[in-house]
């Protein structure tokens, strides 16, 4: 297939598959009609990071229906985000995900690379639940 | 700020999950193309190295090539109950379909209406769409849920401007085999030319240009263990057709260009060695696969069970996506294909699956398995062992996987 070995690995053995019961935030993106749907679940914790108490991604899981690239990007974003502070995680872009995977075929960059959006939705959902205004 | 890039330390010394690279691949994508038969290669070899002359040359070297070319023409003509002069060699199915459709359109400028179906191969549909832009009117016939054309609709759509009806014989995706005889009869009665694309059905289904009232038939070599880049178009005697490639008068002026003699000879050899016994063997394996896959929850067969190409299996699986299925199968060294949008350059799901009434979200989850005479029972058993596990795994990843 036209994917590199890192993509194939995350596709064949995706990390953090599943749902989190009582998740602090859930992000759902994509559309079955287009063939790609991602659900991202996050659990938020607090810990001291660089001397400051910060919110961080304590746990993250995903469920994805989609092609190899969709599954691989989902797996990769959970790997990137886990343990990181929310403010860092929010900065993760689609390109970061693709780069971490060693690149994606150009045609897959748009439709199957929804993982960053899903995670951002999950954070939004978490803040909304806590009554924090999203910008 | 430091870029948020994930360094996967486990990737060092990374190896694909394949147990061993030595495992031979299981090739189940024969509707895409087939392995060339050794006997075909052997026959072609002579026409590359020994009888390499130009079939149009008048010396002995040319005569050798010409003789091979004409012998091949006879074999192919005989196989469909045609006369040798009715066979025009081309570069393959795409060219034959283009020549049939555009060639007939250009020769019938006063009749600018063509009837085809919604389940044709891309090359037929795109040739028709191009003609539409040039002012032709194209009718795309509906098909039912099994992929059969409604002959009553065909009758209704034929009018005094109709020049050509083009309907695929055995569908390349879902394997549905149309009843050429009844369609041919309607067209002949109404005095309208009937073309069929028989790339997938050739040597597998009965093709008889006289009995089935066929005016133009597309054939090709690489789907039947012949070489790539060779095909033929049967053009019934007396039919005027405008060539697409003008050249030095080859193929009775209907297709210019030095004949691909090695390819044509290989094509004929492939036709010669094709047998009914192989068809029977493929049918048995096909049914074994269909019966096996039907046991998987949420799996649905596409196309007809009875009037189906002997080597075609096409299923949709609920809640998962086809490219991922093909990708996991590939990890097990099993080669198949899908009609999902992700696998196509257009990012559109298969037009054939949509035409038989599948919703886009269903069409994304399709898997096509296509057999050849080389497919073994052991390979089929491996597929039937691996596939349910793959479907289960993908469903465990999918939010719509169910329980």
C-alpha cells in the first residue's frame, strides 16, 4: 500500500482504542457519508508541570471508522496527547499528526486527517461541561 | 515553542506484522488483472525475438508476423462465433470501448442519442460524458438491486435518434451478468447498434455474436492471463465506424499503428487455453467464499447469486471501511479490492454500488474478491480464516461496530 511503515504500524496496531466511561470530554468529527468518523474520549487530570499546576490529558481513547490513514492518525494523536498539558495539546495541528506519522499521501491529508479536530472538539466539550467559555 | 512531534521509539528495527516475508501472496484481485500464463509468455517470446517483423512488411519477416497476427485473429473470432475480418485489435478494453462508443457516435452524426447504464466501467461512462459535452444526449439506464438492467426501460428510452446501446456484460465490481440475448433482440428489432463490454466475462460466460445479436463487443487479454496492453473490438461486418487513431491503414483502416503482434499472439493463446473446467472450479470456490462470508454478522452480498461471474465476490460490511479491510488483508499478504471512496482517486464511493441502491456509508464498507484459475482451496480457506478476524478487529475500533 502507499503508506509508510509508521502509518502501517499505527493502522495495524493502533494505540488507545476504546471508549472512556464518564469521560471528561468527547469529540466527534467526520461523517459516515464521507467514510470517516472519529470519536475521541479524554480524561483530564491536574499535576505540577514546570512549577505550575496544570490540566493535562490523563487518559485518551478513540474509536474510528475509516481508512488506514484515519485509523493511523487517530492512534497517533492519542500517543501525542497522552500526558501532555491541555495548553500544549490544543496546539497540535493536522500537520503535526501527519509529520509524526512520517507523512501521509496527499489525497489523505484532508479527509482522513481529522484526528486533531476530534481532539480539539473533545477539549471544547470538556470546557463546556465545566462552564469555561470557549473562544 | 518545540514542535509537538511524537517520536515513536518502538519504530527502531520496526517490522511489519507479517509473520514472514516468505509467505507467498494470495492474489484475489483478478478482476483488476491476472497473472500471465507461462504458455502465453512462451508463445509471445517467439514473436519478440524471432518473428519480430512488421506485419505490414512484404518480405518474409513481415509475412511471419502477419501469419501469427491472422492466426490469432481467427482464434479470437471463432471464440465468439464471428468472422476474422470482424476483429480489430486494440491496446485493450479502454481503447475498444472508446472506439466503439465514439467511433459509432462520429459515424452517426444525425443520431445523437446513446443509451448506456449506471453500472458501466469508468471508460464507458467517461467516453459518454465527454460526448455529452460535445452535444450528444446520453441516457443512463437504472439497474435493480442485483444490478440488472430493466429491459422495459430500455425499450422506452429508445427513440428515432438512438444510435447505440452500450451495456456491460459481466460487471467488474459486483459480477452481475446481463442477459445479452434479450437486450440484443430488442436492439436488433429496433435497428439500433448494440455494444457490450465483455472484458470481465470473456472466456467465462457464453459469448455468441450471432445468437446474442451483438454488433460490437469489447474484449481484452489481461483479464484472462494474457498480456496487458492488448484488446480487441468485434465490429459486425457492414458497420461503419470512425477510427480514433488514423495511421498506415492497419486493421482495415479502423485502427492505425503497427500491430502489437507478440501481444496479439499471446492474447489468442490465452483464449485457446481457457477452459470450461476452470470456470467450474472458480464457481465452486466462489460459492465456498460467499457461503463463508455470509456467516459474518452484518455482511451482505452485492449482486446476483445466480447470474454472477464465476470469479466475483462482493460484500459490504456494516460499520467499517473498505480500504481498512483491504489494508489488513494486505498485512496477511492477501490482495483484494474495495469500492470505498478512500481507495479511489475521486474520493467518491463506487458508482456501481450506489446504482444498486446502497447508501454512500454502506458503499464505503465494500470488499471485492476476484478469483482466477490459479486460486486454490487452501488460499480460500486462509481467506475465510483471516477475514472474520479482520472484520471483528475493525469493528472493535469503529464507533459503529456494534457488539
